[in-house]
C-alpha cells in the first residue's frame, strides 16, 4: 500500500481533532478518517472523495473506525460522497467502514444505513 499523504491533523486543545490519511492499493483508495467529523471539517471529506473520484481509482474506502464524534454535517458529507460515487458516468464505488457506536447511531437513526454501502471491516470491501 502506498501512502499518498500522512494524516492531515487539526489540533484542538493540544490534541489532534481531525485527520484524513490516504493510502492507495491497486484501484482502491483507503481514506482513514480520525477525530471529530463535524461542520468545521465535513467539506474536507467531500473534497477528498471528489479528488479520488477524479483519479484512476475505482473504489473509495472511507474508514470511520477512528471517528470520535459526528454531527449532521458529517452525515451530510457521507451522503454527498455517496451521491458523487453514484454518478453513472464512471464506474466508481464508495464503501464506508462502520464507526464506533456514537457515530453508528447517527447513521442508523436517520436511515442513512439504507443508502450507504457499509461494511464492518475494510477486508470485507
């Protein structure tokens, strides 16, 4: 797996609050999201998925296992990313690795789990 860039860290109170790491493996890009996915950073996730979609990649794997908080802006970012992936003009798939319970609850209670392609482990993708 080739690392495209290290985690992009946002620091809040001396602790990393948000980061996205990108790793390539064949035609798959693994986006490892860490920290708080909220209104201050949600557009960054959409921008990363958009950039991956413009590349030669056929799969974007959005890994949420290290997300500690997600608000409705984070959910909106995931749904927008899914919408980008669903464009029939190109063969591209977005897969989301399930997050901790606090994030899963937001996805589940809104019904977004019926829209997003969710897996429990990146190996299932």
